[in-house]
DNA sequence: GGCCAGGCGCGAC
DNA sequence: GTCGCGCATGGC
C-alpha cells in the first residue's frame, strides 16, 4: 500500500428508509463489526475498513477505499454499501392475524437487513461458530485474519482483511489446535483446503460459491452441517428463504408453535410456513425469543441498542 | 463448579 | 432416517 493511501478517508451520507443499523450489525449475523465507545459501528468487509453511524441525516459512512471488489463486481463505495446492507430491499410481507409472536417480533426487529457477507469469510466464520459464543468466534476469526490476512490501516487503527482461501489453507489442524480452537480445528482446515483447491484466490461467481457450499454440506469432516450451511446460504449466498435451526430456534418452535422433532424437520416446517421470507421471519423470531429468554447483553439486539456500551470484541488493533 | 454455548459426525438401530 | 453420544474450550 502506498504511503499517501493510508491517510485517505472517503466519507458520505446515504439516504435510508425502514432501516436500523444497530439491528442489522448487532443481530449476530456478522462477526467483524462492533460498536465503539464513540457510537460508531466499525468493521471490515471485502478488504475495506468502514465506519458507520445512523442519525437523522441518514447513514453516515467513512471508509478506507473508494472502490470495493466483490464477487458481484467492482463497485464504488456508496454503491457497495447499498448492496452490502441491502438498503434498497424491503422485507415487507403479510403476517396472519393469529400469529402474534411473529407480529411482535417483526415490529420490534423491523429495519434489520441480511448483510451480503463475503462467501469465504462466511463459510469459515460459521464453521467456527459451532457451539461457541459470539465473542469467542469473533476473536478466532480475527486471529486468522491477523495471522494470514493483510493489514488495513485506517483512522489510527489497524484492521485485518480476511485472507483468501490459499492463505487460510496454509494453516493446518495442528495450528488451530495450538490456538485452542478445539475440535473445530481440523474442520476449519478441511473446509479452507477444500475451497482453496477450487478457487485459491477466492475469485468465483455466486453460482460457484453455491456449489461449493452444497458440496461442503455433503462432505464429511468439513464442519458444515445443516445449520451451518443454512447460515452460509442466508448470509452470503442470496438464499433468503433459508431457515437455520439452532438451540434458540428449537426453543421458540416448541414453546410458541408446538413444533418439535429433528432440526431437519423444524427447518422444513419454517421454510414451508414462511416461504420466500422465511429467513427474515425466522431471524425476527430468533432475536425476539433470545431477547426475552436468554443471553447476556451482548447477545441481545434490542437491549444492546438501547444501551450505550461498546461491543465486547472489536475488529481492530490500536496502533 | 456445573451447565451450556446460534452443532457436527459417527455408530447403532 | 433418526436417535444418542462424544467432542474442546470458555463464559457465566
């Protein structure tokens, strides 16, 4: 990186409607964002460090680059942010009058959008997320980025771009064991290696990424089972009808809808019930249920946004 | 200090 | 196909 680029900062304001930044970035869908003490959300996506703040004027942004490269093409910064945050897509749908939980959940979580995450980063993130807390998963992803990613210095802080598959594939199960990733170690290594084998640079089309995710689900030892694959589908592969079933979804399915059984059965129930918007319906209910019944402050969305505390784990180092 | 975290994989049926 | 159990680790 050239010296003069380091100091550059690209700013602007975006018009937004029916959008809530805190619900979107604080919902737990993405791992490389955090709200700092100054109230700004700070993160790194597609190799660009970005700061965001929503107020009466709209969505304020500043970032380390004026153009961003994605699997959907090269975009200028504001175009990228509209795409990344789905600012022009509105999840509007009818909810039947007798589904009171979904009505309440939707009203509370309205404004949440599914972020278009980088597919490879999303795959590794969700393999790591299995049976681990958000903050621990964030820490582990940041560790991978600091180890084999490249630094992005911005606003007096050092962010780390998530590395391409070839780079992550240089780390083996032993390395991750040493880093105390536990039994996820060999699975992260396997998935990274599998992806690297096909597109080492991480350069692939959406259709190719979908094929990779489908293959990882079939592949034993990848760490990608039904839940993880559905998360990857929903959060990075445009499959917005996906319903990932975790422990919280199982709980609300049983106590609010009387639905029990295997994860596969609950998944199919949700996808059939809610159809095209199933991903959003499930996410609303998931967030609402967890808000009511569990977790710490950082795991909640509404309480967290109502407080002025910073996130537990921020995606940068002070330099 | 025990319980459980936004599960997966394997072996028994 | 599905049920039950082991799997590392850390937070609360």
